[in-house]
């Protein structure tokens, strides 16, 4: 017992000395969220917006940006980025209507080592022609691009905040070390450690040690920053670190959230997911994530979202009460629009499972139901059309006329392609044209230019961390007629609003939408004087009263059909 206390006391002293050594002798700062400063030497030809986005190590986010208005007499623009732990990339966004500008340097300070870049001709960019000169680089926007930007990759030694670690995190790390130490001495006292060593082969001991090092890598890498995890490419919000106060209120919830947070921010997570995907797909042609991704015929990827599958197989149906509630919500919106002399339209993009049903695995096809949720709703609209008079635009019947070789859905993505979105736009504008000929007929194939390009943004491939291998083939559809359309982004928080002004168009339309209508912006803007795209499928009366449109469109994909249950927001405000 005395010997045990002696060893334990000695180990505690050693632990304290180790931490003191880290703080003093090696002068290594622990990391927490700190303040960065981005200084851009930039010469604009006219007053315009200059925006900086930053990547915290998990991809760019619409919330992480700062914008300044440029001045022709000014050249230095300073962006103060508050409370950030890592910055792995910077994205410099000039205005979307940029003609030309000069950029001389970009400096990042606030990290342990400042970083400066003076040459931009080799920097990754989109939609820009960069010409390097002796004292700067000339930026010119390509005529067919409406979102030009530069992406600057920050070297690993320049990415980490120079601030110190938070008190709570230090306690967590010390607590983990103490628990490990206690377990170690229990094993020594019970002679378990020596038993394990003497009876376990060296290769198993090495594997066990490797496992311990990997599991503890989050905290060790957080302290010493020896490995830069790749940015998160998954199209979802990562789990936030739980607040220590939650432990007192709900301990179970705290540890569940801590487990999810640790899983999301585990340094080698994406590397392991990628290796698992390569092995399972390459050797066995099976899905590495059966709860997330389904592999169909011709290697078509489908979402394994439980709601989509239950809808596809008919396990989930609306009962009478649900249908009544849904119809009442839509009738409320319709009545509101009628009262304010507006037309209300509803369009529901179909799911990939329905259109590419022949490519679904046989197991799912055998269970396929003819009565989907959207079909139940459509039948109710048809039956009660005289009572409710809701303008529902049915894209499903038109899509079933198209063959899969038309590539109306991406192979490795849940969304329809630009070509699929273009065909749906034609159905939509044909329907609106019947009621309002003044907005014109939809553009046809000979009215647009269609190019093909590839990118790494396929969302289902991202879930498997295979987006570099399974690249997305996308169409780029651009109207041949130049309407001098201008885009303005309103607000920097959800829901974002995109305002398009076309001096040659007529009337105003407000669209409450999800990601399926992303490719409609420049197409629909061709018809209206003002087009407002609100990135939220829930209809908001406050925004309608703000813009006073002639037409309100709710675009709501089948996967988000539950948004139709939301009543008209802010109707009484």
C-alpha cells in the first residue's frame, strides 16, 4: 500500500512538472478561439463590395464572412475575424459584376506565424482571369461568370491562433490524464499490466498502443497541432461542443453530445471514412454507409434517408387528419395571397428514387408503392380543386416522359442536374404563362448555351468522402440573351435573400425555396423585373408584405414535404 501511494504521488508530481514544462520551458501556447486579421491591398476601379470568407477547417460557411465597400481612393482593407481557432483557407470575393481590379497582397495575422501572399496568378480561382504584373495582379471577371473569387490555402504552420486554451478545456485534458493514470496504477497494483504484457504477443501490444494513440489524438493534436485535418466536405452542420453547464442539468444529454462532437472533430475521421469506402466499394461493391447511401444499378447513388425510403415503399402515408391539416395550411396561404391580389403557386420537385426507380436495388423496387405522399396530396387537390383553388404545378408527369440517359439527376448526388432544373423551369413558366402572358414564355433549348463541366460537390459522394473520385458532371446553362441582370444578396443570416433586378422584365416574384431551385435564379430572373429567392421553403408573410410581389411561389422538394405543414409565418404581425 505504501509503495502504491509512493508511485502514485511520484506520477502526479511528474504530471505537474510536465504541464509546467509545456507552459514555460517550451513556451508552447495552448490553443483556443482567438482573433485574426486579414489585410488586403486592393485597388478597385469603382465603389463595390469586397467580401472575405474564412474556412475554420470544416468548409466555408455563409455565416463566416465580412464585407466592406471599396473606395477608389483607398487601397488597404482590414477584416477583423473574431474568436476563431483555425483558419485553413481564405476566399476573396470581389463584386459579382466586377470588370477589373488590382490586388497586391493578402496578409493574415493573429496566427502563431503571420502569412503573406503577393502573387495570385497560381492561386485557385473561379471565374477570374489573373494577370501577374511587377507590382500586383490584375483581376478580370470572365464574361459568363457571376460569382468570381480567389481561394488562398493557408500553410499549416500559419493556421493556428496564437491565443491560449480555455480553462474548461484544460480541466478536461487534465481529467482525462488523471483517469488514465489511475487506471494504469490499478493495473500495476493488481498485476494486470504484467499479466497482459507476458501473455500478449508484441504485435497485439503494438496494435493496442496504436489504438490508444489514435483515440487520444484529438486532444494531443489540439495541443501540439501536428496534423491538419482536411476540411469537412459533408453537406451538414457539425455537432457543436456541449456547454459544461449542460452536465449539471442533463448529464446523459451532455455525454451524448460530447460523443457526437468528438466523432465529428476526430482528426483522422475523414481519412478512415475514405479508406473504408474505397475498400468496401472497390472489393465488394457494397455501400460503406447503408444508413446514408444506397448503391443502385449502373452505380447510381441514392439517399438512404429513412423518410424517403418509407415514402418510396409506402410505409408512410398521410392519414385524413394530416391531409386536412396540410390542406388547411395551404388554403390559409392561398386566401392570404388572394386578399392581397397575388397569385400563389406550389411546385414540388420529385425525388431521385421515383424518377430513377429502375436503378433502385431490387430489394426496394419489390416494395415500391404507387401511392406516394405527394400523390396523396395531388389526388386531394384534384378532388377539392373547386374548394381550394391552389395552383399546384405537377412536374412528375413530365419527368416520367424523360429517359435516364437525359441525365436529369446527378449520378452521385441527391439533386436534379441543371438540365433537370431547366426542364422543371419550363414546366413552371409554361403554367404561369397561361395565367400571365405578360411574363413571357419559358426559354427553350435554342435560347440557351449548354456547357459541361465537372466538380467535386456531389453530396452523396461527399458522405462517402469519395467526391474526388466520383466527380459530378454538371451542365452549365446560360441564356444567350443578355438582360443585364444584377444580383444582390440581402442579409448574412438564415434565411438568405437573393434579389435579381432585370430592367427589361415585368412584375415581381418572391420564391420561398430549397436547394432544388438554385439553378433557376438566372432563368426566372429573365422574366421578371424583380425576382426574390428566399432560401427557406416556409412562406413568411412579413417578407411578402416587404416586397409586395405579383406572384408568390413555394418550391418544396418531396424530401422536405413536412414544411408544407408550417402555417403562414408572421401573418398577424
